[in-house]
């Protein structure tokens, strides 16, 4: 089932998580892909739209999304 960016943003708000441009861009990147990208691959793609974002921001955001059930971490 494909979810929309608006639905995910609503889930963030319901969990009292700020909906920032960085978080939205990371979500947009995740839902636009059909593979299981690494944190680095997501970072590289997000950087095209937000050049000032740090890897640490992407990584911590992905960890938050995992805790909220919005993403799943796969360990190879």
C-alpha cells in the first residue's frame, strides 16, 4: 500500500513531531524509491534538494522514523 506524503506528515503531527522541510524531503525520498536505500543513499539524494543538510540529520531522522514505525531498518 502506497501512502502519501500528506498522510506521513499527519502521522508526524499526531506523534507531536515537528514537520520540517528536512523531514519532509527525507520522507519524499523514501516514498519515491522502490528499493531499500542505505542512509547514505538517502542523504545523497536529499542533498540535491537541501545542500546544507548533514548526514547526522538524515541518520537521526531515519532513526526517529523507525521508532515511529514510518520506516524499517534492515541490517545486512
